[in-house]
C-alpha cells in the first residue's frame, strides 16, 4: 500500500469510529510510530528473567558453575597426563570426545528447526518458543565446538587450524572446521535479528527500573546493537524480509554442517565408518536430539519463570509429534545401515555389526534402541503420559540415548581390527575405550554449561520474542475486530473499509 | 652395530638371483644405480604410476570440483593447500639423494619385501624397532600378526608402514603434518601434528600409533628430532614406521630388516632394482618379486603400498576386506 493510498483512505468516506482511529494509526506508522499495540502482559512475562533474580537463580548458577569448573579441572589434568588418561588407546583412537562433538553440535539443530522451519511454514504457534530455541542453538554451538580442544592430542597447537599456510584442503577435519564456523556466524545472526525490536523494549523497561551496573552495561550494549528500532512499517518489512532470508539460509547451512561432520567418518575406508547413509543419519539425529533439547529447556524455563500462560501444553504435544516423526525416521535409518552392512557380510562389516548388536557393545546399542526408539513412542502414544511432564521426561531419555548412540557410531568400527588375525581380536592388548572420570566430567560440564549459559543469556535478553508475539496478537485481535465490524455492518448496513489485520498484513 | 652378525645359512630360495653377492655388514652400498642399472619390470615407479588404472583420491576430488569450491572459499591459500600429498611432497631427504647429481629424479624409491615363508614370529624386528626409536610397548611400528592359513596352520605376518604411493594418511591431515618425500617415504612432522588422529582412522593397515602419554625418554641422538628420526617421540602426536629414514642416506638398512634372524625382511630400492636382507644377500628386486608372485596388502584400497609380501603355501593376507 502506498502513501497515496493511505492519504486517499484518510480523506475517504469512512463512517465508523474504528476505521478512523485505524487510519490515523496507519499514517503514524509511516511517520515512524509502531503500528502494533504493545501488550503489557507479554512484556511483563518476557522481562521477568531480566528484571527479577530469585534465590533459585543463584542456586542454579552456582551449582552449574561448580560442575563447569570441575570440567575445566579435568581438562587440565588431561593436559598434564596425556590423552591416554581419558581412556583412549591405539584401538579406540576415537571415542567419547568425538561422540560429544557430534552430539553437542547436533543439538544446535533444534534451534534451526523450531525457529526457522516453523517460521517458514508460518506456524503461528511457534512464536513463544522461538527465543528459547534460538538461544539454545546459540549457546550449544560454541560448547560443541569446545570439544575440539580436549579432542586434540596437542591442543596448544590448535591455532594451526586457523593458520592458512598449514591448511590441507583435502582434509575432512578442515571441511568441518569451515562448515561449523560459518554455521556459528549464521546462528548468531539468527539470534540477533528477531531480537532487535525486543532490545528497544528491554531498554525502555530497564530505564524505568533502578540504575545499577547491570542496567548501565545493558544500556551501553543495546545502544550499539539495537537502538534504532522504532517499529515502523518499513522497518518491520525489512526485518521480516531479512528473517525470511536467514530462515531459508540457515536450513541448508545446518544440513551441510551435520553432513560435513559425518564426512570425517564416512570418507574413510574403515568398515562401519564408510557409510553413505551417514550424512542423512547425522542430520536426522541432530534434528531429533535438537528438538528434544528445546523441549527440555522450554519445560525448565517455563517452570522457572512461570510462563505457562504462553508456553502451553499444546506446544509440547506438537513438538512431541515432531519428535515421533524424527525418532521413527532415525530408527529406520539406523536399521537400514545395520541391515545393509550386516547382510552384505563382508568381513569388516559383519564384524562391527555383530560386535554392536550382540558383541561387546550390545548394552549401549540396545539402550539406544529402547531409549531413543521405543520409549518416546510409548510415552507419546498414551494420552495419560502425553503431557508436559511426560514429554519432557521422554526428551531427557532421548538426549541420553542419542548421546550413547553417538558412542556406538564412533567406537565399534574404530576398535575393529583391520588386520584380521584370529589372535588379534582375542589378544589382551586389543583394547576398547575405557571410561575414566576425566572425559565424563568434561561431558557433564558441557551439559551443565547449556542451562548455565541460558540462565545468563536470559538475564540480558527477554525470554519471549515480544515483538513477534505482539504482532501475532495484533493479527488475532484484528481478526476479532474484523468479525465485530462485520457483525456491525450486518446489523446497520454500513460498509467499512479495511481492518487492522489486513492493513498490517498488507504493509509488512 | 646390531646388524653385524654372522650370515645365517638358509635353504636356497626359488628364483632368487643373487646379483651383488654378500655386501659388508648390512650396508646397502650395493643399491647404487651403477651396480645393476637395468630394470625391465613394471615395478618401476614412474611406469607403474602411468599404467595405474582407476582414479586416485586426489584426482577424484579434483574431478569432483571439491578443490575448486574450496579454492573459492579461501582465495590465495589454495595452490599451496590443494592435494595434500602433492603439496607435502617436499624434498626433506635431500641428504638422501646424494647420488642424483644434477638430475631432478630422486636416487632411490624405497620399498620393503617381506618373505612370509621365513618369518617365525619371533618379533625381534618389533623389539629392535622399539629399542632404536625408544617406543612404548604398545607402539608396534612393525607389528607381527599371528595368522591362520587355509589348512588351519599358524603363520606370521610382519606389518610395517606400507609407505603407500597414494597415502590416505597424508590426504586427511588438516595441517599437512604428514608428507611423502620424493624418495617414497611417508613421514610425520611431530612438531606440527595437532593430534586429531584422523590419519589413524584413514590408514587401512592400522600402522599408526599415538603417544597417549609422556613419550619414552631417549638419550641424545645423532640427529635432531625430525620427521626422518622422530626420537624421542612427542606426546600427543602420531608416530609410525619411518623405514629408519635417517639411516638410509648413510647406507644402513632399517633396524627391523637388519635384525631379522630369519632373513625374512628385505630393504629394497625400486630405482636401482635391488634389495638386501640382514645377511647382506642382495637380490634383483623385479625378478625376485615376479618369480615369487609377490603381492601387496589390501591392494583394493587404492593405496599402492610399497611393501611386497611373498606368500608361502596356503597363506593369504586376508585381502577380502571390503574396500572403498
Ligand atoms: S624378526 Fe624376522 S622372523 Fe622375527 S618376527 Fe620379525 S620378520 Fe619375523
Ligand atoms: S600404511 Fe598407513 S601410515 Fe603408512 S603410508 Fe599407508 S596409510 Fe600412511
């Protein structure tokens, strides 16, 4: 709608009170005033984490912080004693840290799917979840990338990875490195863009409150990154365009990251790693565990910050159905992989499949099948357990089982001897991975770091996407208004031009 | 010196042509080209690489355009980074190519011959190697596997690094810590290795060993710690058989070859077409390999190993593993 049209509308022959105020608001929207009416209740709920710091917040942060510090201590011990102290040996040359890398970078995909996919498919119910999903992606990706450090034997030389003269572009590790770095950039942008309008709102709130160090830091920060937002229609149009674009971009980016991650395994000649199904398997696995993590985080923060009014059980049930679809797909892909490799019966493939299903790795393998395959299906199938508690519990089990699955992906093929000597397999020095306290503590620390960083992130940024939700609310209200206008029209016979919903829509 | 030993009397070998006779105490001065300069066999490296069929990994990548895409990503770093082993094929054994003179062609193309008919599984080779390079017990750079032949009898299979002509371990290293010299030796630069262990994954022969803890300390060595003589090992990096690269220019054969009491191991040179064992017997390599039906381990992996196995009756290398 052009300016001229708006002017015509204003001088036109509208008779009802509603449309006159409406037209005023449209004109002012072009003059740089936010056309979307603020919703106090949403703003209050979204700012709750920023403004109030309860006792439990400190308890949680300190507890989680202690776990993270324990992880750092464990890493220092590993630096001192060598990678062997983490349970590795020449047979299990890749094990827990590689599984952690895959698992933690995998869960970042939850943010991409819940936010980008649902944004693109215009699923309106997503709105209250997107900030939590995006923030989860934002904090888990750096945590996942951190696993490169304990993974390396000579971690002080990590700078060589960013030193172009040393780059060997035919190395899958370097492909991973490029892919993950690009993805990190996209994740930051994807978190930042929907935040822009909310920064302004946060700033207003903080200015009304007491003036302390934190508010001063925030004001400085927001002044740099988000002070120019006025919420006018052209601004909203640009923002929506940019969000649509990045939503489209982040999906292939996430797909490529997780498939490139799998190349480190699947581009080798080792039976059990050489799987063309790996890229797909890794992407679906990432989606699956990612959605599960978003569910767990949403459930926790909804409880902690009393957001039940906005994040409802319906959200969990819907995400639960997404979980079922992804879980079934993942289970099927795993079945395909094992079937094809086991059926072909070549020595190397038959050996690792046998070791995994009924050999020395049968416990973790079947734990995965039950924990990530069957249990969630059962929980979601029954109405009695299909509630927030049930779905959140299922998600925790899924996260654990999917982590175990990553171990099952990494360890059995690595420990399969490549020189098939009968005594080779049986000999005592043919090792497998042995868990020690060091990698377990580091893994736990990384797990604790997710809620810890989220608690901190939501101290600075609203937990609900206020602007997005207000827009949705305005649309819904517009719809209601439209209906009431229609009924007025029907009773009085008066025609009215336009309604808020249509105008906002037409302009954004 | 360890290989100053009495010559062990062995049954005569089928088809062995002893051209150079016995050379003095394990030295390989007999490997110089003027001794036996004729090679008529397809063993010649240049010839064999021309006649090789199929696509090598690097060529595959080049054809698939991956290199081009990656090039677009990083701009000028490309030319140096493209194709791991090409970029890595630096002349680090310059001292070893003393005989080349002005010619750019390297003087040697090292290889090894392992005669499984004679190996008795004593593991002296493994021990000699570990002693010389100050390795831990689990770092079996040359390992000896116990195998079963078709009739259920035991035989032994020593396995050093295969010094692949198309080495996947070099291909996958993100920081170019692995490289292949112009004399065909695949070596690890332990002062660059960051310890991702992706080369351990890539090597189809499990010939790579990590330093999981502090390396075994070693007394002062005649050479500095360098890829040709990585002694002592470096914690957190990968090590593997080096064919005793630093010894070769001095005319000495590797520790394992020089110490094998059964004369089962030969150090060979494809360039001059000769090989020598612990007793100093020198053989004409191409004829020996052809007459004894030499095979390579896991040839289907496209690595083009430079270790040749002579099989005894009923023996095989278990080559029926799935290949790429
Ligand atoms: S030293 Fe010789 S005989 Fe003994 S295991 Fe090694 S190759 Fe076999
Ligand atoms: S045998 Fe293994 S370590 Fe040796 S060159 Fe071949 S791939 Fe590399």
